[in-house]
């Protein structure tokens, strides 16, 4: 007999001593009126009860060595998601991926060695255990998702919770995992249990025939009455050469324009629409007609975009020290635009200046004092435009104030005629997008660059790369070669050979500087051959100047800025935003409203912003909100007591989570990573017969010997005697008239 005490022996001795003391005390007080013989009987029963209790706490018993038979268990899992219905092109037997996997399931069922148990599991939206391989082979491959890593990790967690450790796991899949972030979790669970995951991959690169449409830009800022260019990209995948029609619709579903598009097989086509910016912000949609064989569904044939009407005027200061046609035409054009408020200074000689502003037909005499000289002077404007001869009117002190205006307060600077000074001007060089080299001879046709298309200047607000107008307009003259392009510079147009940057924007702190590297844009508004193409001079400047704000902190004419960390996020993801203020005072009550682009007047929810440390002397706020469900949304800045001040907005795209059939390419690399991280093998269908039986073969002796403890007190009669002893004590007390 051995003892496995419930409590340590030391504490058991203390309990025995305490019980004896308590026994003597109670016995002395409770049996004073008993006769000697009765007192002895009661004392014996009392003492036997205490001894029996201590005996139970000592837990006597015996140990035996037992032989335990443990049959190894394997898990065979089949991916039953809908991507497995894609054709199995490399299989000589034809059919789908799941058909090939079902054939291999039958082979695996026949190759399992004797003495091995198999748990058959289907994996689609979650995992399910089936009774046998036949039942698993009959499962339909219709899962809307394939969380392979998460489902298998959960399955192994359940095995570990039940005290089981499978010998291995075999997964039959195409490798499409809609939640690949759980691969690390699967590797941890497999490592904890020592379970290798072996994989068989089915399928190859394959895409369903589909025709899809997407807008190149989902939110376009413009001034009422300006021409806006909306573009859409039509993608044709595996449908052959097709023809479809793309329609532009307003918010009420009325067709505003319709264009027929021919799209080659496995190619994209861009379709452009022009419309006038409405008086108020509005949303529009683009829809394309379906074609035979298209599997994308109606949701792939519609794209939404919003045109945001900017109500404030862009406050412009324009100056030149050497008057020229380019500057004259530009000043005249801007003064005619209702969206610009222009003040211009032109230097004729060192002592002679004249000024002409918006609303004035003729110029008036001015002097050098009319040129902004301090930061406070420049803060009355949103944009500064410089022509030639800047060294004659911009002193080093003015250049420093201009630099602070751009860098610290989000101002915009435009060099309208290339290099604006003769020789060197270090204070201005810090604002330019390039380091100059030397004049480059010849004329150069302005040609949109891929970066200009990506940034949305060309193909959205101006015609794209393939438009004939850029090859037909008069070229630029007096361009300069550059020694280097600064890292913060975006070159949006170049010469046809790509060597000379002709149009660029550089981010400078919170603001931006734009550069036209050359003269001659005035010819676009003067020469008869240019006018026959349309008034592209006005279109270019009317679109380029407002577009420049994309590189700066503030929209032109806005004193409040709004930026989000990302413009495309998944549903339910925290989104941070920031806001800055460059107006008068220090406002409070700053927040952001979120509205659906289809119903922009209705606010879904608001998110408050918390004031942060000033940046460059400007008040700044930060905030966070959780992205709503899939859709396109408009984020509108709000500020208490703002009155008629324009409030900025941005577009937030929340796409649908990746669908099971969005990408039907097999992913053998993902399955290879799964096997590598878990110590498994990448199996091929051809080697199953020669590899699987040996891999699953149980060890020669899959029995184990374990020691088991059997307590001796857990008998019914022992417990009955221990219960009768205190009962005898109380019976004797009752017989003697005591409670």
C-alpha cells in the first residue's frame, strides 16, 4: 500500500492534532451526563470517525503498470471552396480542380496502412469532419471563401484541447487562402503538436472570362463651370476581342453621354468623357454593357465618381520683372475666370511698375512697395505666379518670406516660364523642382508622362497620353536641360524622347512649387492651327493650377485642410485623419462627417478630432474612426463657427473583401510555405503510391506502458462506515435527551 496524501504530510499532522484537541474538548462537554460505558462507546465512535477522515486525506492505494494501445491518427483535408471548380488545365483527365482532388482522395483512402485512423475534413467557409472518404468526396465545392490557415489552425487547437496529437495532416487544395494572415497561427499550432502539414496543389494560373470597369479617379475637385474630364478603364480578360458601350449617368440615372469601345483580348481600353462641373457637388456613375461569356456580374460593370464643386476663389499674386507674351496672356486669362482673384505686378524698368487686378480693364501705376515683402503679405494669397526676371523684383528677404509661405503655410508657387532668373539665385533655387544645367536648343512637344497619368492630371482633368492634341499643339521654346531632379519632384510631362522634364511639381513642406520648363504656351491661345483644336491654353491653365493643390496641404482658397492616411481601406479598419488651419484665430469643435457617395446629403456618422501640437506654427488636429462597410464615401471637414468658410472633403474607398473567385490562379508557393513552416512535404500526385504508405505507416510498436494509481478508500462500505460513526454519536445523544 502506498499513500498519495491530498494535502502535505506536515499539514495532515497539524490537522490530526487539531482534531484530537477539539475531540477531547467536545467530548468532555458533551458527555458529562453519560454513564461511563456509554461515554466510552461515544468516545470510540468519535475517535474512529476522526481516524477515518484522516485516512481518507492520506489517500491510500496501489499503483499498477498498464499497457495502452494508441493508434496513430492522420487528418486528410479537402479544400471545398468555389475556386476549386476552376478548370484543371494541366490534367490529362480534364475536369475541374476538385474533380482531380476527388480522384486522389479515393487513392489516398486505399493507401492508408492498417492500424492508422484517418479523420476526413472538408474546408470551405469553415472546417467540417466527415465520416469517411466517400462522404468527403461528395462535398460540393461551393464555399464562398477558403480560410485554409485559420480553419486548420482551429482544427489543431481542438485536437490539442482534447489531449490528442495527430501524426500528420494532408491538405488537397489550389492554395487560394482568403485569410493568409493566419498562416503564422497555423505554424504555431502545428509546431506545438509536432504535426507536419503535407500539401498537394491543384491547378495553375487561370482567370475567369470577365469584363470590368473602373474609374481612374473617384473624386474630382473643380470650379463650377469648368470642364471636367472623367475617365474609365475597361478591362477585358479572356473574352476575345469585344465591343461594349460605356455610359455616363448622373445621380438620377439619366444618361448624359454614351460611347462605344472596342477592347482587344487580355487588354485594357480607356474611355474619356467631358462634362461641366455642376454648381454643387454631385456624384456620377459609369456603366458598361455586358458581353457574352462575361462572368464578372453586374457589380463589375459600374464605377462611381464624385465631382466636388469648389466654392472659394483662388487668390493669386502674379509678378514678372521682364514682361512677355506668356505672362500677358496668362494674366488676362486668369482675370476673366470667376474662380480666380488676381493681383499682378509687372516691372517695366527699375523705377516703373504697373498693376492690373481682377475686375480691371487697364493697368495702373504701381511701385516696388506693392510687391509682398513679408510673410504676412504673402498670407493674403493662395498662389504666387512668377514670370521672367524674378531677380529684379524678388529680393533675398522676399524670397525667404515666400519660402516660409510655401513651406510652413501650404502656399503654392508656379514658375510660369521656366527658369525665372538669370545666373544664380540661391534663395529661389531651394524652391525649384530641378537643378539647372544649361539651355537646351530646339523646340519640345509637351508629352504627358506615366507619372502625370498616375497622379490624375492627364487622363482625368486633361486628356491622357494617347490624345492627339498633345502632338498637334505648338511646342515649347527656350527649355533648359537639368542636372538633377530633386526626390520630392513629380515630373508629369516630358519632351517626346523623355529627356527634358517640361512640367513638374515639387512638394515643399506643406506647400508645393510647379514649373513650366519653357516659353511659348501663349501660342496655344493665338495661332490659328492651335485655336482649331479648341482653346487648349485656357483648358490647360484652368485645370493645371487647381490640380497643383494635390501636392500641397491646403486646397486653393481653403484655410482648413483634411488628409487621411489611406484613401482605400478594408471594412472595420481604423482610419486616422489629420487637419490643419491657416486662417485667423484658433478654432475649436473640429470634426469629420462621413457620408455615402450615393447619398452625400445624409451623414452616416461623425468623428471628432483632437488638437495636436502645432506644425510650422499652424494649429493641427488628429482623429481616428472605423471604416464603414464596403462602398465609397465622402469625408467632409466640419468646424464650429466656420460660417461660410469652405470646408474640404476627400473620398474614401472601402472595397469588398477579397472574394473567393476574384482571383482563380492557383498558389503553389503559399502551399509550399505552409509545408515548409510546419516541417511537412510538398507532395505530387504522381508520387502518392510510392510515398504515402511509407509516410503514414505506424511505428512497429505503437503501444505504450503507463503507471496508474488506484485508491483503496473508494469503496461503498468504507464510506458507509465513516458515515455511520458520527450518526451513532448523535443517536446516543438523542437517546439521553440531548440535542
